[in-house]
C-alpha cells in the first residue's frame, strides 16, 4: 500500500494552505521513485582524489576528544558512525601533516554539529529567535578568536557547539598569516549569517525559486572557509592580490557552486526522507510542473559539467609568475584545494553512510537513490 502523504509530511503549525499543498504535490510527484545517478567524480575528470594516510590514527584521537565535547552523546554517536569527517578531512587535505589533520578534522565535526542544530530536524529548525541568538553567540566566538585581540575563553554557559569552537579557532589561528586569519574571520561570519538566512527561506510561505536557492547557498556556503584552511594545512600564504584576482575569484566561486550542486544530488534521498524539500533537484521540479525527477537530476548534472568547464578555463588566466616558482606552486596548491572541495565532498559521500547506504553504490561510483520512506 502506498504511504499516506498526510502522515509522511506534516506542515508546521499555522502554515498556509498553499504552503501545505505545494509541498504535498511535490512529494507526491517524487515519492517512491528510484534513480541511478552516474558517478559525479567522472564529471570532473582532470581532478584526482587522494587521501591523507593518517586516517586511522586521527580517528583514535577523535574518539578520545569527542567525550570532552559538550554536545549530546546521541548526536556525537550519530555523526561519528555516519559521517567519518576525518575521511572528509583526508580527501580535502591529502598532503597535510598529522597534527594539522587533527585540528582540521575537529573543525569539520564542529561545522556539522553546529549546522545540524539549525538544519531540518535540529533543535532550532523552527526557532527563529533561538537561531538568531545561536548565530550571535557564534559570531562573537569568531571575533573573540580571530579578531585583533584574541580571547580563547568561552563565556559562561555557552552552548556546547560554541564552547568547542574556541580551541579549534585558537589552533587554526596559530597556523595562519594575519591576512589569512582576517579572511577566515570574514568567511566564517558569512557562513554563520547565511545559515540564518537559509532558515528564514525554509520558513517562507512557498518553496524558493531554484536559482535564488542556488545563489544564496553560493554566497554563504560553509566550504569557503575550508579553502582558506588549505593555507593552514599546507603551510603557505597566498598573497592577497592573487586571492582577489579575477580568475581566482572565478575558481573559488565555481568550485563552491560545484560542491553545492553535487551535494544536493547526493543528499537528495536523505533530505527527501526528512521533508527537507529545499534541494535544487526538487526545486527545479517544483518550478517546472512538467519536469520529472530524472529530468531535474539531469539538469543539475548538466550544471555540474558547465561549472566544471568554467573553472578549468579560468586556470589559464591566473597571475602566474615568470620567475617565482614558489609562488606558482602556492597558486597551484590553492587551486587544488578549491578543486578538492568538490571532488572530496563527492568521494566522501560515496564512502560513508551520511546520505545513503553503501549497498546503494556500485564499483563505478554510481548510486541508486531511493525516494521512498524507510
């Protein structure tokens, strides 16, 4: 028997009829469909995936650290079992030293813990005022640790995700230049404030336009700080004029967009099952009532191909030096760091169980997404 959509998807209290009907209609069109998605890594053929070799040793240290973190044990266990953020760190920064790898792994645990408080199904999902206070507290932490007069002591009664962030930012600051510290500070503010804005979009009377959704996520996504952290991981400083060069800005933005697009495809099953419909695949279906689920996924895959081509073309326009090979190597490493955000996110998604079970992935990295309810 087909499941009852009224039981699957329940509207927030006080939701308008149009709000309910729009979402029910979209769920009904996608429900119980299966789609075999080709390997997204194959769409970025010039960018290889590598792994930092100390994953097992770092995971042992993570398992010693997690009990000291003031986050609910159930949440920590869920993320540790399904996420394996040390693996994500290893594919983002495959050539970094072991001690740097530990700090960067802790940062990724923080960002997933923190984001899940506000994302669909979190403690603050429907609490706009609580979200505002959370963002305010986190922004203060960022300024305390990365501002001109660093203070690494959390205020009394800080929420656990803020308390844990102070020592992580302290360690990151110690390995970055002043220019990169300020860049990271601003990027983290953009991310925190963007999450707050995305929550407001989810609480809107209608599902957002897919292009608007794509734009706000591109502006505020949390992967941009991970690009700057490549300087920490690999112990170099990218000159600001290089970082702000037109071609480098294009590469950063295009790799960010690639990461958003592929993440929306690979997280589609998980998000659908928790009624998080603000996914670009579903939003394209909602905008075009004649578009099938297969057609919407194909559209996003075409966008991945398009943004990959733009990114590859931009490399030729970078300000390469004629005589400073060290600068050229730093530029190459920064660009590789941008690329690894896309390829690394895809590789990690295929090799952990945050978004789907390993049994759904074949040896070609094709995944059979299942939009049914378990």
